[in-house]
């Protein structure tokens, strides 16, 4: 791998640009040549194969232009947006980062969203609905509300439901969740949409401590992302 | 402070770590899973970085072929030539370093210039 390719790849990744590193792996005498795709200078069929690999988010070997290529997909990190800089968020942020998520904390209460509590984590102290309008969560985003305060959680959930986020979770008991759903319904969200919200949030592992609750939440996020079958929770 | 404490995401971002090692002046080879069949523990795209001084990060399997891949990486660091390694039951090398899970996989090894 040349320093130029490595640099371009690092640059694309830092800019959250979806790219594919194509490496010729066979025949042996021509192995090692690389393109960073999309690249108009690369064979068209290689660019097309890269598009398909990006869309499927899956690295693969393909035959193109008379050779065998490995297409290494570098999609931007999936995002984890946490509304509420609470104790559980302090555990969610590092475990989420370890799982490959790019983590953002949203909390207008500066004493919660402080760099001392979240060293090295992206922090936003604007109102959750405004923050989410700017963050523009996509289908590779997970959003979890953690404040227990309807003034903060509800506007965030309203925006989350209007986004294609693959996961929406809300911390709170079954009873709190029922009340929350009623408030969101009053905002105009109908039932099939409301069912997108995972509440109570996280897998049922009898979690007690903040890191355990974070683990339960992230386990559920991973399960949803990877399409695992998870047991339905008992009806609320 | 370890690399992981600097950035927990680096447990999966082997390429960034390999690039940093290269910048530090290390000779680095990068091994990438390019294809798997059957029950292989790590998907295509999984990487293992190895340096001339013996540092190692990442994985290409559950641990069954890392040793053999590290040997091939050392060879690629010396020769500069990339290699496509074939592991699995159809390969005679399997007797030495086959996949216990019964899977098959290909691993591409290249040197960071």
C-alpha cells in the first residue's frame, strides 16, 4: 500500500466519506495494485462493484478487468446520539466507541454535558430538537434518550421518529413509557411509528449498575443493527 | 498509556493503528481477510497488522491462523512482495494451521510502503 493511498484513505475516513479500497489480489504477478473508489480513472465495472459493496456495507472479492480484486468497504462509523449527559451516558460513550460508534452527547445542561464527565466525546449543549436537526440522523444512526425529563426527551424523540434512524431507545419504566407514548401521540405520531421506540430500553439482562445498563442498551442496538432475533419483551 | 486507552475504537481500526506505526518508522505488513467460506470467525475486511519489531494488532481468525499469518507478514516485510494466503481443509497446509472450525478463508498480506 502506497503512502498516497493510505493518506487519501485516511482523509476520506476523517471526512466521513464512504469509500472502497480496491486491491488487486490475483494474478499473483500483478497483485498489490490499488484504487480508492469511486475513481473516474478506475475501470467502470470496478466502480460499479464498489457502489454495490458500499450499499450492502459488505467487503468482498470480485472479478473485474481480468483480475481478482478485494473491495474493502470503508463506510463512515455508525453514529450513537445520546440525549442526556447522565451517569449511564458516561458508560455508553466509551463502550459505544469501542463498538465502533461515533458518539455524540446532547444535553443543554452544561453541568451534565461537561468535558470533565465526557473526556474526548463530542458534546452539544443546544436543545435536543435543534441538535438533532443539525446532526441529521440517518439510517446508520442510533438515538437514545436518557434524561427522564419530558422537556428534553420528547423533542428528541419527536425528531428521532421523523428520521430514518435504525434504532430509537428511551430510558424509563413501562409506566413512564406509556405516558411518553401518549404525549408523542398528541404530537401527531401514530402507532406504527411509535413502535419504533425501544422502551424500556435495552435487553432484559437484569442490569443494575450504569455500565450494566449501558451494556444492555448497546447489546440491543447491536442486535437490531445485525438483524438478530431477540426475544420480545413481555407486553407493557 | 496503551493505544486502546487513547482510542477505544482502535480495537477495530487496525488500519489507523498500522498507519501510525508506519509513521513512527516501523516496517509494517497488513493482513486482510478477503474471502471466507463456511464457519469462519472473522468476516472479509478483518485485519491484522504486524511490525518488523514484533508488534501485532487485530485478528484475521479466532486465533487459529494468526501465527502463520504473522510469519507470512514477516516474509512480506522482508521481500516487499504481497501474498494471497489460502487456509482451509482443501489446502495441505491445513494439516499445520487449519481452521478448527472447519471454515476456509483467504488472507491478503501487503507491506505498507
